[in-house]
């Protein structure tokens, strides 16, 4: 089966998905590429339950590939800007799954403009959002790292 035949879908997050999200957040190459420090298990679960699933203004979906939990995509407010973020497990990288999932997500998330701010060294993530019409609007600093700010009008 080619990767084009993978059935990519979005669905609401269920509590069991959080264990997959936690595992994916701790994958060493994902940490290196994202420049995001993974949270310890209890802090991760608290964050997700309170700040993501517990925030009615967040729109979050589980990404599935052939029924398996592949990752998540979320939109949230930071001040007056609506951001998106996504995280896929490493087995799902480079197969078009993230691109198809983001396309589905952007059909459901109707707020515009939308912003994304991937780490400047994460070229795959930058290409992913650019493929969906996001345009570079500047650079933002998170800790010691520069991130590319992109917007979709």
C-alpha cells in the first residue's frame, strides 16, 4: 500500500489519545526539530486536560492514519491571534499524512487569520504550512531560538 492510500482522518480527542501524544512529544528527534522541551507525564496530562481540552476556545483534533493515532492538531488564542500547532508521531513523518490532516483541519477551523510559528530550523514544518497558503510574516523568539512567524489570511 502506498502512502497515498493511507486513510487520514480527524476526530475528537479521547483521553486514551493523550498517552500517544505524550509518547510522541518525548521522541528525541521530534524534540530536536521542534526545540520544544517535553513535559513530564503528570505536567503533560495536567496541561492537556486544563489548557487544551478544558479550554472551550481551543479546537483540537486527533489525527488518525488507517485508524491509528498519528498525532494531533490544535488551534488556540494567544491574545488576539489564533495559532495552530500540530504534532505527529515519527512513524507518520514524511508520508503526506500531516499535509492531508492539516488540509482537513483548515476546512473546519474557520478563524482567519491563523498563525503558526515553527522553529526556524524545522524546514519540514515550515514547508507544511507554506504548502497550505501560510506566508512568512517575520520572526519571533521563544527562549534562545528563532521561530518563523507565518500567517494564513
